[in-house]
C-alpha cells in the first residue's frame, strides 16, 4: 500500500464530516492509541471510518509511542484490521519512556511484525529523528522481509529553514534504513510554540 496524494492526521474526537474531506483528501491517519494507553474504538469512529472506506478512500491507524507501550498492540492491530485500516503508523515520540531505547524499539518492531497480518507499517518522527538515529533505525529495520515506510515530519515554519531541508530530511531517513519515504508536512498553525508550515 502506498500513500499517494494528500493525507492528513485526524483526531478521533474531532472528526469533520466525510463529505467535507472527500474533495480534498486522498487518505487519513487516525490515532487509535492515546497517551493513557487506551485504544479508541467507539461507534462514532467506526461509523466515520466505514463511510470513509465506503467512498473508496484508505485510512491508517496511528500508534503514539508515549507512556505505557506494547501491551496495547494486540488490541490496536485487531481493531485496525477489524475496521479496515490499510496500515498502522507508529509515531515515535521522543518521550516514549523507554529506558533502553534501541532494545525496546527492536522488541516493539518485532511485535508489530508479528501482529500486522496484511497491514502495512510506517514510522513517523521529526525530520532529523527526535528519538535518535539508533532507535529510528531499529524501528525501520526489516523484519520477515518487510520494512516500514518512513514518514519524516519535515515541518518548516514560515519557510524559514535552509532550501534543501526537505531533501536532507529524506536523505537522513534513508540513511536510517527507510526504503520508501513519504514527507509529512504541516498544514496549519496550532500555536506560537508549535508552528506548522502554512
């Protein structure tokens, strides 16, 4: 499964109407695992995803690596498969709480490979790898002949970074083992502290 066209992250608790999204989006990524360790699976979310997929559009589930990790994976993958996800995207937050990042990332990656079934996998993190090169490389490692898609969050607030910023983001992710790279860029400004490229 490739991620072609225009995709966006949507929050489960603030979903716009499907009809509003269809003219503008080719796919969506929706977090299923929250920071408290719960997996979202409410009827509103299931109905929204059913309407979205009935319109012929793909979606991916997202897993935030913060707080308690791994114990929720069987539930997350089962729910993602149950409601028709094309894949699971891992958001590798720097504050995942792992003591031995590389060891735990390797173990997490093997758990994902074992549970993924027919789902594709992707890993997203800051453009230059906020979790560090060895940990990102462990998450992007090939397991059972499959390597995740790399999605660098190549945000450039106010177009103020160097002209080759995005190209260097892609090069960094390839050096960490990503064979397929899809740029994640910001589309709005959330606050003064957390800029996103207009």
